[in-house]
C-alpha cells in the first residue's frame, strides 16, 4: 500500500468555499465522494486545514495500491462527481488535474514507528528510524 502526503496552498479568498466544500464532502456528498475514491483505488484519505502566516494549506494524506492509476482516474474520469471535483481543485488550488502534474509526487524522506526499534520509552533506537533518500 502506497501512502502519499502533500501540502496544497489554498488560493487567497477561497478559504470559505473550501471549508464549506469539506463540510459537504463529509456530509451530504459523502456517498459520492466515497464512490469516487473507491473507483480510483484510494482506500483512505485524510485532510487537515493548516493555517500559516503565509496562507492556508490543505494537508492531504492518501493510501492507494497504485498512485499513478488513482491520479489517472481522477484526471480522466467523465463521472459527474469527478468532473466537478477537478473544477473544485482548479478553483481552490490553481491545479488542473486534467494535465500532467507540474512536478514529481512528494518523496518520503523519514519513516519512524514506535513499534520499530523502540527502546520502550517511545524514543526510537537508530534501527527504528530511517532516512529514505
């Protein structure tokens, strides 16, 4: 299972509609959202709202067996929800999902877990954390 996390700057002035849309996706549009993610092979999605002095960010976390397939489905699907979602992303982040990503996907550079090489006090031994590069 691939895990992917990324920070997406929310365009200035779009915070209110972004927040309402997140509420819709968690509420009345949840079934559509879930169906889309299942079609795309995404098994988990989490979103955080990060306020910073430079502006607001969406912090996105996804789990999927095949990130390329998931993004390909999002980019090309003609399902009404997916077409709407691409428009939402363009309006709120300035990213056109129907085009190739402007750069590579985020790269995992540090992975640590309490159950891996822990000394028992929550501090990982050198074997419990690894720099991935």
